[in-house]
C-alpha cells in the first residue's frame, strides 16, 4: 500500500498539470490498478465541487463533467462507505452531507496532498437508476458499466488513500409526508408493477397514464381492503372483484425515494465487506499510519476496524494456518449479516 504522494525523494513538491477527465496522464494514481475497464466506468468527484451540489445529491449521470477528475499520483483519493437510507437514494434529505464533507476535509488535512482530493461515493461515482420521473432509465451501456464498477468496488476501498466510514442514524426525519390515494384498478392497466420485499411498487408504465399521475415507487397497499404483497395478489384481487361485479379500488401510497431501509448499518453485509477492506488496509500499514487510513463519525467503527486489522496482522505474522482461521471467522461473521434487497440495483425478488 505504499503509494506515491506526488513528492520527490527529498520531500520537495512535484509540479504537475492537473489531468481533466478523459485526458491521458503518464503518472497515474495507484487507484488505477483496479483495472482499465473498471477505471473507465467510475467517476471520481473533485471534492471542491461537493459543496456545490443541490439536495438531494444528483445521481452520477446528472453530474457536470467539470466536477469529475482522473486522480493523478499527487492527488488524495478518498472512498466513502455509507449505508443507503432509501431504496433509490442514499441520503435524499442531505442529512449526511455535512458529515461527509467534514471527514473528507479531515483526511485532506492529515494527508496534505500536493494535488487535489478526489472522492469516490457510489451514488455520484457510478451510473444509477432513476429516482424521479424526469430522469431517464439507465442505458444498456450504462448498466454494463455499473456491473464492471460493482465488481471493482472492493479494490477501490483497498487502493484509496483513505476511507471515510459513515455511521447512519435510524432516528433521522423521514422524507416529506407520503400521500395516500385511491384509484380504480382499471387505471393500473399499462402500469409496470414489481414486488419489492413484502410490497408491490409501480416502477414504470407501458402506456402513459392519463387520469392518474402515477410516480415511480408508488406503493400499492391493498385492493378493496385486502393487503397485497405480490403482483399476483393485485391481479387476483381484481379478478375476485370483477366476478362479484364490485369495483376494484386500489389504495396507493407515495414513496418518492422508495422504501426506507431500517436495517442498522452494522448488520448490512455490504457495509461489513467495506469495513473488512479497511481492516486489510490497517493490517498492511505501520501503527503510526493508522490515523491516515480510516476516518469516521463513530469511534466505535474506528475501534472495530483497527481491532480487526490487528487480528489480521498478528495472524499473518504467526503463519498461513492462523491467518486462514482468522479469515474464516470473518467469513462466519459475514454470513450472519443481512444482504437486503432494498436497493433498486440489489432487488432480488421481483415479478411483473
């Protein structure tokens, strides 16, 4: 993990022009070792542009190209590990924005990079699906880039100069009031529904609705008082109503950013994997460098990562068999975590 910091061997600063996104640079940051294909699928945000973003932060596709950079050897690369609060947006109300900015500034102050600070934040760095009606669905090319980026994420956290780990509070205020409304089920014709966990969501439409202003992530709660948990439940409820010549009325609820994820971050599998990557980083640096590697708004997270890193380091010093035992214990812990399907991209259980 010894990385070039853009300084000569005598400590003098190296002068080098900033590369723009899409340009070629002969002196690249070690993060480029994630592989050319993956590197071309990921955008690193100029940290100086982060404070200029509106709330909610835009997805990757809506970022201006001026805010994106290709990290050079003298830049500081910071990766942010965080839990998504909602299905379609990690932080729609901007609760975490100031904390992220503060911790990245702290990392920059510790590292004192010769160049700039480049940020990896999945929602901003990788192509995303729409979270509002005006946004276009991800293209096939963008979907392929997303898959390539997803595969590279463990290496991103390993090869970044520093990782910011955000502890998210479940007590934060929810998004604005989610309106409830009723419609005749006939108006659902042409609407694309999918099952998400134990609820049914509207995710699009084959024909443009005229009488009802449906929106992405609207939840179908029940039909004629009967709770629906699958798309098939909706169809069956309609059929039963038609057989008795009763109008089938669906009760829907607005959910602008999809389902809220109430699973604590410490219980989420993806978060555990990102923290494990940081444990590996801790295991590979000298003790005096620990304060340069991990930053968090939680002392508990820092302690957990440092303790895990020390376990790995000591096991490696003992030998392969001991290291294997410790790695298996981490694997056992991972198997106890939850890989929820709350994210649009991690949706596991759906039907149309």
